[in-house]
């Protein structure tokens, strides 16, 4: 019997309300085993990014633009 793969989902948004809404969406519609990693700070997300291989990412595009402007990315 094949093992079911655990999907790793990353969520980065500085607004916790949006993070919570995405988590709620996943609980409702994602019909496979998954782990959710949530981040509200870009620095925390970047620390984990090289360690965890995400299968799915939800990113706040504005935060990404600020990272590029600040030359963090």
C-alpha cells in the first residue's frame, strides 16, 4: 500500500485575518493530508524557506515587492 503524501502549504501575509481565511479555505476544500506553515513576518518565512520544501505557497504580493525593494530577496 502506498503512503499518502503530506502536502506542505506555506502562507505568508502580514495580515493575520488573511492568513486565517486561507487556513479556513484549506480546511474546507483541500481533501488530502496537509501541514500548514503560517507566517506574518517575512524574515521568519525566509529562515524556513530553505529548510522546508513547500508544495503550495500563498504569498502576499505586496510583501514580496517590498522584499525586492529592500533587496532582501
